[in-house]
């Protein structure tokens, strides 16, 4: 792995931590910029480095660094209502990156991003449902449905930004 790769992976882990602090509480799951940055990490860095950047982010938070929303950190956050969403970040970055690498253009980027978001929703919904004592219907109502329109927009925005960043930084 080149030093440039390590630097970019670290940069996206740090950007995700910053994006987590842009937080609008609307219940147990806040609106943040994390999903946008997770998708960007996969689209800009590719599947392998995108995965690595988000794994670094999750590990930083798990060991107690205050990188999660509202400057929280520690393993308890991963065990809490938002833990499934956070745990899905490396997988979502990998999927977004993998699909965009296998298909060219913004359509592949948007498709990869939407599938990545779906993975975040799935794991987040499952963890939130367990946290709510098995009430998966309520978990869907408060942890997935309010976010769908915004996250579709984030997927499209991630594709637009990634295209420009890759050209500007000469990653294509």
C-alpha cells in the first residue's frame, strides 16, 4: 500500500468523523453527513480503500475516540440504537466502490451508492429493531423511512462530487 493510499484512507476516516458532528436529532437516529462521506469514500477511493477508511473510522470510535455523532465514542455506541448503521459503513463503502469500479459513469456510481445505502439501512434497521425489543416495525418507521428521500439525494450528490474529485485529484 502506498503512502498516498494511507493518507487518503485516513482523510476519509477523518472526514466521516467531522460529518458525524453535523447532526440533527430526530429521534434515536440523527440525520448526519456520515452516509454521504461513506459513499464518497467508496466512490473516490475504490472498494478496498473505501472499506479501509470506514473500518478505521469505526475502530477509532469503538476504542473511545469521540468520532460518532454528538462527539460520542466507545463500544457502547456500537451496541446502542445506531450501532448497526455504523457497523455497516465499511461494507457500504466497499459496495459503492466495487459497483462503481465495475460499471463506468455516474449511473454506476449512483447505483452503487443506493445499494450501499440499502446495506446501511438493513443493518441499522436490524440493530435498532433489536434495541427496541424486537419492534422491527417501529424501527422501520423511525430508523429508515424518514431518511430515504434525503439519502437518495446524498447518493446522487456523492456521485456528482466523486466524479469531480477524481478528476481534480487525478484518481481516474
